[in-house]
C-alpha cells in the first residue's frame, strides 16, 4: 500500500527521529510511504490547501502560534478519514485529542515499538475506509467516495466528476484524475471514464448507467468493457 504521511513538529531532532521510525516501519511492512515534514502548523496548512490527500498525520502539540490540537480541529472540519497521531512531551492535551478523533497519543521520547503498533492500526483503519477522491471546486473541497462516482468527463482544462447527486467541476488534467482512481474506472472514450460497477447495459456505441444516463464509448470498446466487467465482478 502507498501512504502519504506528514510529520509536523517544530523540533528538527524529533522530526528526524520520528521520520526514521516511519521509514523503517514502511520498509518492514512492505508499504510505500511518501513522508513530508513541516516545522509548524501554518507551514503544513499552506501545503494542505494544495494537497488534501494525506493519509496519516503525526502532530506535535506545542508549536508556535497554532498548536497541534487546533490544527487537527481545522482539518477535521472537512476530513474525517485522515489518521491523526499526537506525539508530544505534554500530557495535558489528551482529552482534546479525543475531541478530534485522534488515533493515539504518544509521549516523547517515542518508543519505536509503540509507534510501529499505532502506525499499523492507522494502516488497518485506512484499508477499511472507503477510498475517496479529493475534489477541489469553487474554492471548496469535497472527499467523494469512489462508489458514488458514476463517470468522469474531460472538458478542456477541467474535469467533471459526475455522482448520483451532484457534478463537481475541477480544474485538473483528465489523466491526473484517472491516476487517483482505481481499476473500476475504465476509460471508454477519449473524454470519458466510467465506473464499471454502475453499468447496467452495454451497447455497441454506448453504455447505460444506473441513473439512466448513456455514455458514449469508442468503436470496438463494448467487448473490452464486457470482458473487464467479467474479470472484476
């Protein structure tokens, strides 16, 4: 599995120590981990505005103007899937940690064995959680479950994410969005990728979806889609 992990701590020595543990955990468990570090909550939030797909956050609490608990509260306003782990030398914030659904609270100096256990729990939770696509639109962000996406449509420099209840218009490349989705999303035409689990009928030049919409497909694609559905289902 691939995990995007961030360590937010204003102590560089502690950051390096935790980063090394996380790296060894990922290597031992056979995971691919992209680890980024930030010296403050503000620095992380600046990056978070552009990248909201973090899987695990390891937060120090006592940091500059914004502490780790306040950072976690801000993130939880729109993201309930990310796994939050507090690592700190101060035991006074444990109750607040529960307010933001923190996975665990570890005291410094951190035990490698204990952190490994917590990271394993975080990974298990993430595997149970339904995959979601991070969609940025109209200066807002939504985490859309894959199962709710009917199809994805390219429209010049934008991508339309069509769901059962809403269509999101995001400024992003079609290829980039397809990289984020899983194998259920099949590129059936130059500008369309359809969720195979929502197809009810395959025609020679189109597919019919559960909501009644008909999506065009390229010539010769009907047989390929049929075979892929048989393979997956």
